[in-house]
């Protein structure tokens, strides 16, 4: 009788070993190098301190921003990272005198004709659809709500910008010059923006917000203030307050 060939069964034992100190150190070092590269050249964290971009960005939001998307481009670098031009509707981070960085939304690019009527933005005679814009209660302001204004009647207006604005106004509209951008806060009645201090040069735009990686519950000056008391709380209420210190649903929320 012919013998049946036998096939050796693979061993059921799996050999495991712990990494050496050298391997562990090398792994940690690689992680640190990658993190430093990302934070230095691509990503950067920011904290939102004011209500000017509500309800898109809230006071206490921590952002990661992309520092490369609007960087100067050349044919070689476009194959490595997805650079593109600044567009109307983009939320941008840019250099400013005080504070050093601001975040606003672009509503006018070079060549656009801008005017605001009763708080509504018109670009090239077309009213923008702005589902992101908020109009929280505020004292009336003719200059803020009807731009460009004809009367210098708001103490928040930069006088240098006021004089420049006169030379850029044609037929009641601001004509955005080359290399400049007109930006507004989404919280239109509580934002100091291009209406008050002027245009943003292209070279000042440094990043675009990507994601909210954490969000603390912090009061906004536009929120309805709640009454406080000295009442002692039960342990369940204390637990609820501890849980409520952050806006958990906003974590990893994509900004747009």
C-alpha cells in the first residue's frame, strides 16, 4: 500500500518578546519627531478667546489649523501638499497687530465689489447666502450694518482705514484691491473686522482651521447670563457639573 504523505502542522505556539529599551526609545523618538514636524510645518493649535465667530467657533474651542494649505506654491510642492488659493467663504487665520492672530471668514477677494445693506452682504450685486452668520442682539450701528458708511461716527473705526476706505469706494461699494481680502466675523453684531480696521493682505494669511480637538465651556459676553446662588449641591449634581465642564460633542468637529 502506498503511504499517504504527511504534512507537518504549523506550531500553535507564537513567540512573543518585549521590545528592548533601545527599540522603545527609538519608537518614542520617532513619534516625537513626527509630532514636532506636524506642529512646526503643518499643524498648529489655537484657543478661541472671543465670541466674534459664534456660532461656528465658540469661546473655549481649541483648534488645529493647517499652516500649509495657503502657503506659496510652486509646481514641485503642489505634488507634495494640497496648496490652493484663498476663496470666498474660507475661514482663515491671519497675522494682526493686536492681538497677533485673528480668525475670520473671507467674504471678498481681489476685484470684488462689496457693500452691506441692513447687515446683509452683497458681493458684485449678489446677496450672499450665509447660513453660518449670526445676528445676536446689539445696539444699533449705522456704520456696522450699512457699509461702506458715509459718516465717521463709530469710535471703533481705525482712522487710517477710514481715509483709505474713501479712496477704495466706488458708487457706494468697496472695491477690493489686488492682494487684499475683506473678512468678517460670523457673529456680525459682535465682531471687529474689515469694516472697522481694514483689509487683510495675502501675505498675512497663514492658516485655515481644520478641526476642534477640545472645547471648554466658557462664558460668552453675548450669552444670556444665568442667575447664581450659594445653594449646596448633591453628589449627582456635582457629577453633572464635572461632566459639563467641556463641550464633548464638539470634540473632533470639522470646521467649515
